[in-house]
């Protein structure tokens, strides 16, 4: 079972190397990425810039955003040369 950010040990201590996939850290984001499939050319530049490895590729094409780990930073949208990704308000976020 994956843990959310509220279950990270006090002080954010890394108790085990490479444990970031054990914690669902995307549940505090305010915005989430949305892709316009008509504008997207699958250049995958967004994948290279995503600091959380949330953009999943299948058969050489952008498949989906893993919102369990996406923090809503918007780097993917900023770096997309075709403006195919926009950040939209995440109505399910905890404010």
C-alpha cells in the first residue's frame, strides 16, 4: 500500500534510499496538467523536464500523467514548445 505525504517520517527523513515511489506525494497539488492531444506531437520534452517522473510513456508516446506523484509544478507546461500542456485547477486537492 502506498503512503501519502502525511505519513512521511517527521523531518522528512529518508529512511531508505530510493523510497520516493513508496509515498504518494501528489495529493497536495493545487494544479494538475492536462494535455491537448491535437497540439501534442509526442516530442517528449516534457518527460525530460518532469522532476517527479510523473509523465508516463507507452510505445514512444505520452500515455498519461501519474497524478498520485505529480506536484503540479507546471514545468511540463512551461517547457512544452507546442503549448500542448496546460495547468488546470485540481478540484480534488486538499486546501
